């Protein structure tokens, strides 16, 4: 018994020591340490004063049994608390859907990892929809403890809703203190993009060159770029059109200049303006189309990129999976680069020309091919002929159709090696240099070149991996490396389509056969019991 009393006495002393430590850590602030002092003193005094009575009470057999039961119950509660705490901190969940639609995308995980400040998410949704959105937001908050979910009701707290500008249910408010975003759509991609807007300072601006038949960011037809422009805006980019002949210079706030499928040639004044922009560390995204000349095809050669005067033909089974003919190759072979890191989704190109390393170039640039057609493909140089077949003048496959370059425009980066390219199946040259293709330098320029502009149009942007590849290229150009990822796919509605005959059979089985079978089984069981007596 003496040992048990000593334990009680030590417990009181420990409470006093904990109070002292908390007082030192918190510099005397808060009520926790004061409460511990009071409890510890009362505990210690009570034990000392009632020492004899406690000794006699503890010697009873019923007391020992009760103490053991209490101790075991307390330990069980502690274990349950620890299990719950660990489950909350390290929750394990399994997504059993065939498409993984309940698993956060790679892009979302990258964004959550980079959010350093507190963000409050206020949910103004009807009760019938709250469970679904709470489940998704809880998954976000588990990945980043800086996110706090607040389930709100406009009727209970109208002042708060009015301060946020919420006028209707079905609204999410993302409040980071200095920035606030209201969202009236519910989906992973929308929520992630809202977090990007509210957690990052400023907004990067992309200019699309106009005046030469380029793709328009306002055109809603199948060949326009309005879908892509909307996707860029969701990821916190501002987009605008630039008439370079009028502006004479690329604006100072331009983070990326895009030339998307120019159908007529740029004049020397425009090419020189682009040259000046690139030489001061600009970022350029060029998308060429076969059979059109923009006067930039030869200009990119000074940076080691050769845009072929050809069109890729792919008669292989892989290239024909879309059923659109050999001039629309399907690509599932990608190079070694940050843009295509872990990129596995296929992409297709309605009509594409070759984009590859200029063989004789050895300037200060680091480059890599991003995408290749199949080994059975080739780049056809006879664009006017009626018969398409491979000959000695054509480029044999696999054909590179896109490249990314880091340019040493001021001669300040001797570490950038000569132009290199990687073809799948061959030994990777300068692998260490290419693996660091996402790193940035203050005075380097960057350029991405594709041999097709239609792969990102309204018809193709949301198909396969086309949109992801385009957005990854923009993210690399703007040095938003955490946005280089596979983005969430919209949820799919699954339905079963039946013919009239199949529907009749289903009704007959569900309404007739199953009840009759159950009834007969019950009748047989009853008769057998009666026979047995």
C-alpha cells in the first residue's frame, strides 16, 4: 500500500512540475499552468492529510479490485484516444473506383504541399449537398493542416455572409486574410484552382500574338482557343491578345508570349521585337502548323531548334487507334524533361510537323525532345504529292514533334551544355543535365516549340492528355513547377443502357422470377418441417 500512496504523491508533484514548465514556455500567459498548480497542490495536500485513511482504505480487497478495474478502463480509454488521434493524423483510405475519381490528383497534392499560410474555407451549401463537399474538403485538410473548414448557414449568421458577398447557397468562400475567392462550382479542379488564386501573390500574364491568322482565345468554334484560355484563367493566369505591329515591343508584364499557328509571315519588325524579348530572359511558346510559314521557322534555328518543312505520317496500329488516318498520329512516347516527367497519357495531333535538334548547332542551350511518334512513322517532305510513301528525302521515325529549351541568351551560363536530344530506346545523353531541366536562373530564357497548334484547340484540349501537356508546358515556362502534374479528371456519370427486350427480361426477373423463387423456397421448407413432425 505504501508504494501506491507514493505513486499518488509523485503524481501530484509531477503536476506541479508540468505547471512550472508551461509557465516558463508560455512566459506566464494562459490559464493552463495555473489550473495545473491548483490541481497539483490540492492533490498533494489531500494525500498528505488523509495518509492514514487512504492507507486503511487501500488495504481492502474491494478497493484493490475496483482500482484494477478503474486502471484497466483508463488504459483502454487512453489506447482508444491514441488510435483515434493517429487515425486523424494518418488516415488510411482506399479508392476502389475504377477511375480513381476519389483520389486527389498529383496537381492537387503539389499545390497543397506549397500552401504555407492559414486559409479558412466557408461552406454555404444546402444540407443535402453538404456531406459530399465536406468529404472532399476534409481530404484537402488532411493533406494540409493550414486549411480550416467552416460549415456556415446564411440564416444563422447573415452578417458574415454579407461581409463575404455571398448572396445564394451553393457558394464556397476561400479566405486567406489578404485575399478572398468565391467559388460557385463544386469539383476538385475548381477547388484546387481557387486555392492557387488565394494562396499566391500576383497573377502571371500570357500574351497571344495576333494579326497573322493565329488561334484566337475568344473563338468558341472547334478550332478556337477559348477552352484553353479558360483553363489558364482557372490556374490563375491572365490572358490577353497582342498586336505586335502596333505595340512594337513585347509588354514588360509579359510572362509568356505565345505564337499559336500563324498562317502568314511575321514582318522583320515583329521578329526583332520577339528577339529582344527573348534576349532579356523572356519565355516563348511557339506552335507551328504544316504547310504554313510564319518566318519564325528559320529564326528558331539560331537557338538550335529545327522546324521541318514536312508533315508526319504514321500508318502504324498505334497511330491509327483514333481512326482518323495516318496524318493524325497518336503519341505515347515522351522524352526526358520536367514537362513530361511521369507523363503517361496519350496525346494526338491532327496535323504535325517535325521539331528536332539542329544537327550542327553547338551553342549555349539545354534542350530535350518532349514527344515522339512511333518507330513506323516518318516526316513526309513531299507536301504536294498525291502518293504518300517513305523515300530517302524523308525523316525516318520515331519523329520528334516538340522540344523545350533553356537558352543562355547572355553568355552567363557556361554550365548549359550543347543541344542534346533523347530518342526512346537509345542511351540518354547528358542525363544529369536534363534531369535538372526545371531549375531556374535569373537571366536565362526558355522556349517550348510544338509542330502543331490544333492539339490544344477547343475540340482536342479536353481529350486524352492534350490539355495536360499544354498546361504543363506553360507551367514550366512560368517556373510554376508544382503545377506540372496530371490534373483531376471530371467525374463520369455511369449508366446502363438496355434494349427494350433486355428491359422486359429484367422486369420479369425482378418482379416475377425472384418473388416466385423465394415463395417456392419457403413453401418447400414449410412442407419439410411438417413431414418431420
